[in-house]
């Protein structure tokens, strides 16, 4: 039992070192040689556009459920006019970025991990390297840039959908005009609330891309290796999302 | 020499390949044949020793020198290693579009080159198919067509007939000889298939436990008074 735990701890630190080295490899190859623009656009389409439906449904439900949960509590306190503002700030600063990033890690991250792992076990990555193509440039740089770019955009879009979901939820309790809802939502909402939330999604996207590419690129052989890589990609990137969120909140608090 | 987890996979292997020659590396599974090939193209690095490819020490090449050497080598992986997400046409155009010499050609010329290479391997109708639509033998032929796109001087065949039925194996063996005649290539063929070794090899190297235990033409090796060597011929 003790040796299993020690083994797990050893693997953890090896993975941390591996991801750090892999990140260095990413940056070294980022500006090397021709940029694979077509593949980058393809990855943006797969990571971004193909996630829209999932994000739309989830975000609307998020806004709706949050409104339905909070409304009776605020009503009791006589503070129900604050509901649009509370929901909006909660979603934009925290719930939106984290939940959408977790969904993104699950959908896109696991796909990247499984795809690269499958390419590794079928020698496709070796074939690329032997034909004098840089596989890091083609496979990793494009995917990491795509996740870094598309996640913040998906979060902004998701926040908007959550906002609409909240409005739909509040409308069920009585007539409230969209104009009034909009004014109340943005009351006491400052740019300094939006900026850290947006910046952290860039880091979320970057680390989801790097970690999932790493897990897939250095996967073990066999079908078991593919499954393990996809799973490890999601678990590791989900943990990192929470860690980064904790760090960002501390920094934001210090700046305030 | 190359070691994995304390076990010597290659131990004191030394050989040369002559221009225009088909050299067969014969050995049972796990004798280090694929490891040798991966060291030649620097997908792996040996623990000791040196490898010279086209007159250059591949272990100490700079990136651009390594890329230049690799562009002169075609590598047919065991399962073909076709890129799943691309059609056969895109698979063939992929290395060509990234090669410094070929990418300057108009797309039409590259397409014609891809068509020519697919025709030479008997897959003229497979241009728009996806790898998942091809049989095992067809995947190997498509992989071979892709490896021909950069007009290699050396082709490495990694177990070209493994997993194929006898009829397709014969077709692949014949194809290897046709490719040499058409494209004037040298080749290293890794196999444990005696028939493949007999048809395709000008010279055989027999590997066992990471060492070369026999060398010569097929007829010479077959007549050798060596128990380990005779195990292959008595299958």
C-alpha cells in the first residue's frame, strides 16, 4: 500500500516535470518554421464551433437554475432587486469561467488526449517526424493556440447565454422588462470584475491544451493507453483549472 | 548498443548498406530489428556507437541536417501509419506540402505526383478514400505511396507482410521489387517472413538476442551450419 502511494507520488512529480518540459517545447516551436494556419483554423473550429451547442444549453440552464435557487432567498430578505446583479457577477467572475472550462476540458481536452494518443500508438506521430514534418508544430502548437483562443470566447458567449437564462427564470416570477433586468445586472459591475475573469480563461485554455496534448503525445502503447490518456487529460486539466482559479482569486483580492 | 530496462536489445550491431541494395534484417519478434531502424532515422538514440546515413553522423546532426536526411528516407511502418483524419490524397500531399523543394510546386503538380505514386502501388482509385475504408494490404500500399512522395533514396520497410494473407504478401513482395526498379532506391526490409526475405533480399542479416548471427545471400544463409539460423528456415 505504502509503495503504491509512493509510486503515485513519484508519477505525479514526473508528470509535473514532463508538462513543464513540454511547455518549453511548445514555446520553442511556436515561432519556429512555417505556421500551420489551416490546421490551426481546423482546431479552432473543432474546439470552438463544435462546443457551441453544449455551452449554450449548459449556460442557459446555469443562469436559469441559479435564478430559481436564489430568488426565494432574496425575496425573504427583501433584496430581490439585487438578483440580476448577483447572478451576473457570480456567473461572469466565477461560475461561468470555471464550469465552461470544466466542460471544455471534458469535451475538447479528452478529444485531444485521445486523438494524440491514438496517433502515438498507431505510429502516426513517428511517421510525421520521419517525413521531416515537425509533429510538435503541426499537432501541439495548433491545438494549444486553438484552446487558448477559443475558451475565452466560449466563456464570453456562455456568460451571455447564462444571462439570458437568468432573465427567462426571473420572467417566470413576474413581469420584468429586459431593460430593467439589464440595468440591474450591470449595477455595481465594474471593468475590474471582468478583466481578471477574462484573463484567467486564457490561462485555463492554455493549460487545458498543454496538459491534454502532453497526456496524448506521451501516451502508453495499446488501447488501454488511449483510454488512460483521455481520462488523465480530463482529470489533470480539471484539477489545474481549480488550482489556477484559486491563485487568480488570491491575486485579484490582493490587487483590490 | 541499446538497452531497455537493463536488457540489451541491440548489442554490437554493425553493418553497411550499399547503393541500390535490398538488405533484409531477419529475426524473430523482439530481437531489436525495429529498434535498429528507429535509430537509423533517429526516432530513438543508441546508448553507444554511431550511425552514418548518407555520410553524416545522424546522432550529431543539427535539426535542419536531420530534416534533410529524413527527406531522403521513406519509411513504411508496420500498419501503414496513415493519418486517420485525412483522405489518402491528403495523406500523400501532407509531406510534399511541407518539403522545402516540393512545396514550391503548384498544387496541380503535387496532385499529379500523388496520382502517379498511388498508381505505381495499384491504388489509383483510392485517392478520395479515408484510411478506415482500406484493407490492411491497401493501407500498407498507401503508406508506401506516401513514403515515395519525397523521392527517397532509401526506403525502410518495417514488417511489410505481417498480418497479411499469403496472396497479398506475394503482391507486397513484388511491389517492393517493382519500386526498386522504378525509383532506383536502396532498401532495408525488416521481417520474420522467410518468403519475403527470399524474394526481396539481395543480402540477409540474421539477428538473434540483439546480435548479428549470420550474413550473406538467402542461399548462403540457408545453407549455414548454425542451429539458430536454421530455426528460421525450418518454420
